[in-house]
């Protein structure tokens, strides 16, 4: 997580926030570039806790209602589903134009992603690990490696990248997706 880099006074306060004037913001809360808590960079439960609201039972178990803006967890799950699905349907042998388009898409995705902390982290990953678009298998493997990089940072279990195609393209060999 990125630190809040806004100017602070001698007491460590950042000035006016949604929590009131000069109230110190809670540690771990990600602040948006507008100086307010970032809805898409924090989980709903963290966002509510920092705003002094009691968690709602349904939200605590299942995330926000479907008609609310997504929190960082829902946004992440949805984004990874989209990205892995794009890799899974990418041409087996792409043309140079398709390769360029996939690289451009990933670059734009990393710049437009709603959680600015996540976006910057993904951009750094892409600098160190060039997007591999030479084939469907290369793109799928790269996407899995990118996802595992995030999983490691979040303390989550890594996925076996040798199974990316089963998970995102063909379905599991045991037939449970048929």
C-alpha cells in the first residue's frame, strides 16, 4: 500500500478530510488523489470503519450491494476475471497488429485503473516484466504471473500457472465446468 504523501502538520495531521478538520486519518487508509478516502482502493469494511460507520451484515459477508460502487476487492476480482478472459480468448498465433493492440490495452488499463495505488503497482510490474503477447500461451502465462505477483503482496495463495488454460479457457479436466 502506498503511504499518504500529502503535507502534514507537526502533529501528523493532513488537514481537512471527510472525518473532520485536522483529524488524523487512520493508518492503512488509502487516500485518493483528491485527498479523500479512495473508495476503489479500500475494502468496504475498511472504508466504513474509517468513516465511523458500523459494518452492515450483508456487506461484511458478501461485499457491497450490487448497486453500490465497487470496493477494492470486488473491483480486483472483476478485473482479474476480465484480464484472464481476454488472455484466454487471445489468438493462439496473433498477428503483429493483435500483439500491439494487446500491449497497448494493457498499458492503458494500467493507467486508467480506478485504484491509483493498484494502477501504479501494475505499471511497475509491467516495467520489470514486459507484457508477453507473442502467443496465447505466453499472454496467459504472463497474466498468471502478474496475478500471482499481486497475490504474494496481499498474502494470498499463488495459483499454479501451468493450469491457467484449464481455469480460464477450457475448464477443469474433471468436467465440473461442462
